[in-house]
């Protein structure tokens, strides 16, 4: 849409919707099927995962994992992008598995558990994909993912 800015050395993959006034600083990576609402900013060197949604007026200063919905002045996780997943052909089983994984990672019943991988035993490709997306963000130099909003 109009008035979007994609700065130098950005990597933009396929089937992405940028609404008006989407601004990407340098070296940003946006994966397949990501979607933005209007007037958002993604700071340089950050990563927007596939099938994610960025709410209007958001400022992205941390990585957005795959399948997530984020929003806010300093964007925080708001949950899974369920609408995007449904519209793009994810099965009910995959969505349930992603929802369970999201809850185990970001809303664990055992607050003392630091290792989220101990909870993840599903053999569903989308679950491994979301875990890998989070793992990759922490392996990058000084990158983190958007915080979870309680």
C-alpha cells in the first residue's frame, strides 16, 4: 500500500501484506505471509517471522516469532495470529498444537521451569518451526523476541 519504506539490505520474502506507512529500517528480514497493519516501524536488524501479524501503530524493537500477533508502542506478544493461520490453510490439529505450545512457553503452570523444551514433545512440524524460530532469535547476537504481555 502507500507510503511504505523498505530501507537498504532488507530481505522481503513472498506473499506479504504491508499496510500504509509500514517502515522497515535496514537489514530487516520479513518472512513469507507476514502481515502488517498501518503505521508500524521495524527497527534495523530485526526479524519478522512467517504468518505473523503486527498491529497498527506498533514499534518492533525485538524479533517477532513465526505465527505470532504483536502490538503496542513497544510491541509485545498478544497471542497467535489465529485469523492468519485459519485463512492460510492450517489444520485444526496444527492450530491446537500451536496454541498448546504457546501456552507452555509463555504461560507455564510451573513458574520455576526455565527450560521450555522439556514441555515440547509433539512431533508436529509447525511446533518444531515455532520453537526453532524462538531459538534462532536467541542465537542471534543480542536479539530477543517480543515480550509476552500478561
